[in-house]
């Protein structure tokens, strides 16, 4: 793990954590939806915050922490139902994976099974084939492997057909990405696909696009979805655009636990402000 200074970790453990504990914030009304991508040893190529890989060793340590500290994992469907019902969410966690990398099948599944944990996997339907596909030095699962992990209790959701930047597409092409992925996965698995994960940074300030996207998701038959917006999921969130908490190789157990407790959620505000200012700058530049 990186030993370099991390502002997000420092603020979380030395400011956000003690403040929340003094205030006495409860986690009974939020569910941490953890966001993973690859489970492999190819890490350390970017700033710790932007790392998308987690080594099997660190992933196993994090999963052991969940089990030993009494956390209960559920899939995203059950989480949405619990949130809507107003149930006590204390100690409940959702684990999600994006993309459909084969290392989920080879590395993550054995660890999840060892600790009796479940997860939700969002696959890019166009990257899954009858044989393992390799793109950009990354291997993806086969449909046979996807069916196998589903038989083990893993919920399968959609991550589009081609992992495109949806807010850069024409609305009809967005519809094709959503419908095509859903239909392909349902055909391959023989059961409905209800969940969707938005690829890339979520454009939370593009209100017109988000309204169109929500309508498209609903009309296509999706029931709920997740984004890359940082935070715990609760009743205030749109069920199609639930926030998540990024987890990776550089999360030691202290930071991992702080993320579970909501003590990392403060970072959403500066991120949102940055996105807003960047959006304003791009729009001003484009329409001069």
C-alpha cells in the first residue's frame, strides 16, 4: 500500500471521524454500497484515490473485517427494499463490482465464499463472450462464468453494452446501450435484470440529461441503479442513482472502517463543487 500523504485519509481520520463521533451520528438510516472493480495485484499506477484495483490480499483482509465485525452483506435489490421500508440499516453492507473482469471469478469469489458474503456484479454485455475476452490488458468473464457466479448468489446487473460516456451520446444511443445490455444479459441468464450501474464519473449537475436518463431506465424496465457519486445510500436518494463508496488497494483497515461508518462521505461536497465548476467552465467555453 502507498505510504504517501493522503489528504482525504487525513481529513477523514483526524477531523470527520471525531466530529461524527462527538455528534453521535447514527448509521441506522444509510447503507454503505461499496464499489470495487478489479481484484488483482496490478496496482499503484495512479493516485491512491483513483486506483481501481485491489489486490486479493487486501480484499481478503477487508472481507475478513466485515465478517469479524458483524457486518451483513445483501444484494442491491434487498438494499433498495430495506431503504424503502424504513428498516434499521445498522451493520448492513452492499458490495458491488463494475465491468465483469475475470479476476472477480478467479480471485474475489473464493474470498467471498470463504467469509459467506454476497455481492452484485455489473457486467458490460459487449465485453462478455463464449470465450474470455481481453481488452486494454484486462480479461473479462465468459457467459458460462457469469452464469456460475449467479448460481452462487451473486446478483447480475447491467453496465451498458460498450462502457460509453452516456452523457456524450444521443438519447437514442443511450437507449440502445441500456436496452441492448439488459436484453443480452437476460437472454444469457434466463431471468430479469433489474439493476444498472452508470459508467464513468456521474454527471450529477446535468439535470436535463439525468431526467432523460431516469425516464429511459424506467421505460426500459430497470428498477434501481448505482452511480459513482460518493456517499451512503438512504431514503433521500433517487433509487436509480444511488451513491457508492469507492474501495481500493490503498484502504487500510482504519480508512475502510471509516468509509463503512460514513466518515468519508464529507468528500462528496468538494467533489460536487469541482464537478459543478468544471461543468460551468466547459459550457461557457463551448458556447462562446
